[in-house]
C-alpha cells in the first residue's frame, strides 16, 4: 500500500517535471516574442534554402523591429512538427504538410505568394532522361520513379496523383524511390539513376536557368494541374496582436528581393479552404495506398 503511494507520488512528480520542461521550451502564449523564429522546408539543401530566403529575413527584421531567425527542418515532417509543438512561430508549409499537421494542431494560415498570370498557384512536373522512349505517364509502367520528401506536395503527392490519374499506382505499377529534395530528383534523372522524377516546376526551371541541370539531358514529360500555393502559417498560441503585425508585414511586402525567391508579385491573405483541392488529391492517393499518409507523421 505504502509502496503504491510512493510510486504514485514519484509518477506525479515526473509528470510535473516533464510539463515544466515542456513549458520552459515553448514560447509563452499571449506575449510578443523576443524574436521571430521562421521554419522553412528543405526542398533543396539547407544552405541553399537559407541563402534564398535571406532577403525576406532581413526585410522582416527591419519591418518588425526584432531579430528574425531562419530554421530549415531536417525534413518536411520535422518542420511541421516544430511548428505544431511551438518551437517555431511561423512556417512556410506546402499544402500537404499543412493538411497532415493541421489534423493534430490548430494551425492558422495567413499569407501565400501570388504570381503574374497564374495567381496563387504553381505546378509540379514529371521529367525523364532526354533519350527516354516514354511519351506519356502510362509508358512508365514498371519503371523506377524518383520523388522528393514523402510530405512534399509537388515533389511527391501531386506527381503520385498524376500517375494515379493515368492508372498507375505506386509499388504496384512503378517503383517509388524517395530522394528527399527536388534538386536530388532532377540530378538522378539527368544522370540516368532513375527512369523519371517528380518535382516542383519552379525549382526545375531555376535549376535549368542556373545551369545545375543540363537541358540536353532531361525532358519534361507531363505537367500537373494548378496547385494551391504554399502558405505562411502561425503556430497555435501566438500573441494575437503580434500575429497582426506579422500578417501586415507579409501582405505589405514591397521589397523585390524578398519576393524574388517566391517568384511573387505579392503575398496575399490565406485561409484553410485554399487547399481543399489538395485534400481531394490526398484522399485519392490514400484510398489506393492507406499507408501513404502515415510515413510523414
């Protein structure tokens, strides 16, 4: 009896200590933070992502009058988890990462990039080696296809939806090879290490422009439907007044360098319903492969 009481007391003490530690690591709700911590997805190498987003970091630091820190997650899920547990204040999340993390936390999207002609959308592509005989996605039956991070919207989920629409299901009709980043996928296809690859069209175009991919060695096979753009998203519990400061800082960006990496002419307001189209695609994929969503949690 006494031993049981001591065990209960020890357990209660451990739980209190754990809660205290968690609270110490989590920014206080309802107060303006001493700095703004921004989470970014590792669509390319961390140094590349940091370099490309430096103009935006500098702009926000000046606009908000407090230090701004960029953090690139080890993978897409890590960035989403860090936002969910309050280790980030805001994060730039692709639709799929946002949807999956939003099932377990009260995340709030507030801004997204908009572009000339296409508005707040972008596309994914499937590329093949230039010498590939494939002329349609159906021609890739039985082949090995490279993808990026398992939670990447344009690097995995939308290309998989494109294959599904063509009647091909991963691991049944083609082999899915996970490479983690868009540039790794493009290089694998260029170097003949994969029969095809799915990645973001804007990143593919930039890799070609920067000479990192040889246009004589790769060929665009298919383009996706328009995809709702990535969304800047608040963590739960951030001070409402500070959120409004951040929201206004984004929607009033007039720094061309800060917008350049996003190919944007502006950041416009974002709401949860903006990604409903992607929810339909996610459901279509998980009907065929229910385990698809579990690998990014």
